[in-house]
């Protein structure tokens, strides 16, 4: 499957004339693959607020699923852009956890994509038994609140 994903990405990058140094693929879990493209032009592949990464990820996932004939998940990154974003969001969430514990009041994170809300939710659920998270709002304005379990 890794070779399938690599071939698909290489073909797409060649067609859009996007030079790259390396494609690193790891099997994260059953039918889930993490891919990082080391690119000569990362901003082209990343796009505004990661829009191009998201689109490229969807295309690769659709093609790989058809080739494999089974459900697979592909998490695509370029020069560890998404990883750095995840680290920043988790760092912010950690500060909000401390503020929530200190004040005993819910704390809000800024609006973020479903992907990053899920990253924060899973991270905090795993790390803190005394904290709850909840998604609030609609569409692009959807955000997470973080509060102590015992708070109202």
C-alpha cells in the first residue's frame, strides 16, 4: 500500500511540476498512513491556511482507496506543516486547561477546522481525566471549549 500511495503522490507532483526531495510514508495503524512530503516549494503544496494540503490529501485518499479496493486513511503533510500546527494548537490548549483549572471557568479556543478540534479533543481526553471539551458554534466559526469536569 505504501508504494501505491508513493506512486500516486509522485505522479500528481510531476503533473503539477512541483519538485520534491522525499516522500516519507509510515503505516500509523491498520489502513491509516501518515505521509510527509519534503518539498522544494512547500508554500505551493501547503496553500493558504493548508487548503492545498487538504485537497491533495483527498485526491490521494480517493485514488489509493480505488487501487486498494478497501477503506484507507491518508494523513498528508508537507515539510511537517500540519505537525507544527498541531503542536501549536496543543500548546494553546494546554494553557487554556491551566486557566480553566485556575479560574474554574470554561475557556474557549479560537475557531478551527474539524481536524484540529479532533486533535485537541483526543489529546486532552487522553491526558486529563478532570477536563471536558465541547465543540460549539456553526461552520467556520466552530470552536472548542475546555472546562473542568465539575464546573457548570
